[in-house]
C-alpha cells in the first residue's frame, strides 16, 4: 500500500489557510529568501495562485501556498525508518545504438497503482525555455519528486533517480524542493552539462538530482550530492542506455540504505543514516563494475 501522502480524499484538502507567526513565519521568510535567490520565478507564481483562489472565494494566502510547496523542515533520524529497499519508481533513457533510429527515448513510471501522470503541465513562459512536465501529483506540484519532463531544447528530466534513497540526507538547512529544482532546470538550461552544473549548485537541505538526458546522446544520474556522485552510461557496461530507480546503484556508495519514513509527529520526512560516508568531492562513475 502506498503511504498516506499518495492517496485518499485528504489530498484535495491539503492546502489550507493558516495564520502564521513566530518561528513558522520566520521559516517561511527564510524559504522566500532562498527562492528569490535560486528560483525567483516561483514566488510570483505562488502569489498568482493566491490571487486565483481569492477570485474563486477560497480563503488562501500567498504564505499558505509558500508553506504548502516548501513543506516543513526535515527532521533528524527516525528510528522506525523502513529498512527495506524502495520498490517504487523507475525511469530510463535510451539513444544511439539502443534505439531503432538512434533518437532519444525516455520513460518514467511510478510503479504503483496511483497513476498520477494523468496531469501534465505545458508551459510557455515569458523567459527561458518552453517545457512540459508531469508532476508526481498535482497537489504536490513542485514539492514531491517529479517524473518525465522536457524542454524545447531537447533536455529531458527523466526521473528523480537516486530517489528517496541514495541521495544526501536532508538536514536542518532549507534548500530547493526536488520538483521546483527540476522545473527551474528545464526552464533555464539548454543542454545536459548546464543541467548537471545547476543541479549540483542548488543549496543543500533538500535533495536535487535525478536522471537527465538530452538529444545530443548523453545522460547522467546524480545518485548523491553529499558526496557528489554522478553515474554515467557504461558504469554497468550498458551502451547508450541509463536506468534509475528510487535506490542508488553506485556500489561505491555502500550497501546500506539511507531510509525515509513518514513521521506524523514532526509532520515531515525523517531519514536514517546507516552507512559509512565516502570522502567528499565530485566523482563521476563511468567505468564498468568490477567483481
């Protein structure tokens, strides 16, 4: 069964009006500053959502939308984290010798019964690239990891690969939510190396990453940003092909998992660090697996 964040009638009631004050208001102002610095286009979008709600007679403010699409700060380790590998979500990119005409083909799947890909966003922004994007679900648009999206320059965000496991452990610092990071990258990057640089540059605190490809015939998976670990085609002796799941596949990162569970007591996600951390530094894994 999927967790409570995936299903149920509550999903349509998730955004609600709250009177913010004290620490929570200060948190939202910090989020706003980070968004203004790294993804400034999101702030007027949330304000526009609030204006649209008001026009419909729905009592929601800009701060309500900002709070919903940033989520609560991540907590420290949860002792009840599920220690089994995550079976949901996968994606692939294929091109060159792997496809009939050599052109890029990509796909992503939730591997569950919820079929949230029924919502697709088609964007023609005033600045940047045009793009299409399939959020994990429309209510979690921008916050939850996303599935396939591409822009009119041929850059594709295939899947959030490295997923709920294998990426850096979110800390107490505020970062850029995974879906927002993908939206911004699709809008403002034109080719793969730009996307890699941008994904690695987002502030730590919330994981970015995923499997990306472009029509030039190249792809990568950021499986971890702390330490920076990027998987390239050829690591598993594949040719013109790359696959990703919610679990890391770079064996140098270790066998044990960094686990995630929902923790109602803190209202967010909690992570448990269970493995030895390699030395910091940017490493791209492209050599075939040994042993």
